[in-house]
């Protein structure tokens, strides 16, 4: 994976001062801000901060892998009509820079990981690991950057966004404490998480898991025969009882490894997307809650 960050840091702040007077660029059909996010995880946080003052849209839909996403013809129009765009950064969105550049005029773009230090590819390529959302504490930074972005184009409703931010951070603190309590159920030697791709290293670092992904931090990475053999050997040697597939990654190869080793598929985890809208997993907090319950119940 190319280690170059496709969205430069300058995009983190507004690239455009909207016209004087009312600096809120209203949509044609409503008084809501149109906020476009690159992935559903960010989009859900936007919904929590913006609530009824924001029309939140995600380019990558539920279950779509953002690492290998190919832009649809309708995507540039979403970007061009947006009042504000939220991206993850850390080289996740290879496909969005050109859309932003060609969207017509300067665009207010907020990189929600601004202020966080990325983990890097453990194989030594130096690529930033984009999955910072799997440490619940990091999501507080996401939420703060989102709130500041909305306030930047809608100063009139600053207190509304700050109040929603405060409420959401309280929920994140509760989530973080709950995860730590659940992990304590597992003996330390059972805290080994084998997944389809290396999306859970922030989770592992924050909550005390050894994490092994079949693919690297990007699903664009080719699976090497040697890597498959090493993973099979490790599962057998350590008598691991479960491996985990992901909603946005093809499960076939990991299912074959499960058959080869006797380690059951312990469940399906949300990695690069939340679940279906209207379900308990259709929010960031709900998806993480599902993941933790699935992991703990399968490994204990």
C-alpha cells in the first residue's frame, strides 16, 4: 500500500470562507447542513453530533470495504453538493482526493483523525493503520473534530453541537469502561484475536489482545502462501479455539483455515462498516458492543 497520505493535512481545516453574513450554506430542499462522510462509522458520529440539523450521508454504504472502494458515477455529485466532507485520513480513502479536487470550488474537508498518532504497518512499510476507531477513546477525537467542523460552518448553532458532543463523549466513556470490564472475563492467554485482515490492532493495544490478521492493514494486500502457513501453524501450536470473519471482507480463505485447524469461526465482526440502519449494530457503539460480545463469548 502506498504510504503517501492522499489527503494532505491542509484539508483538515476549512479551505473556504463562505460568503459574509449567513455563513451556512443551506441545501436547496431543506435548512439542514449536508454532511458527506467517507465511511459509515464516521457518518454515525456525524449523526450523533449534528442530529436534526444535519443530513448525514456516507459514500461507502453498509458492508462496503473502503480499502478497495471504486467510486460510483453519483459520488462526485455528492461531494460537490455537500456543505462539509468528513474523511478518516491515515491513507484510508485512496479514492476520494480526486473527487474533492474536481468537486467545483474549494470544499470544507475535515480529517477526523487530526490530533491522533497512527499506528504503522507492523511489516515495516511504515503505512499508517487507518482503523483508529477501534480504540473507543480515539472516537472522542473523531467527535471533537466533527463538532468543530460543524461549528465552523454553522456558528449560530455552536451550543447545540457542543451539547451533543458532551453527551456523546459520556456514552463513549461508558463504552470504553464496559469493554475493559468484559475483557477481564477472559484469561490473558485467551486474548488472541485472529481476523480476516489486520483491522484490530488499535483494539488490541487498548484492551490487551494479541491480534493476528490474515491480510495486512489494507484488504488490498495480497495474501501470501507463507502467511497462510504461519497462521495455520500458530493456531495449531497454540490450540486457538476461534477465528473471526468480518462483514466487509470475503470470508472464504479464513473459513478454509478454520477447517484446516479445527478452530471454529467464532462469529462475524464489524471492521470497516457499521451494521444495517435500524439495527442495534447500525451505530458505532452498537457495532463495537456486538464485536466485544462476540469475541468474549467465543474465546472464554
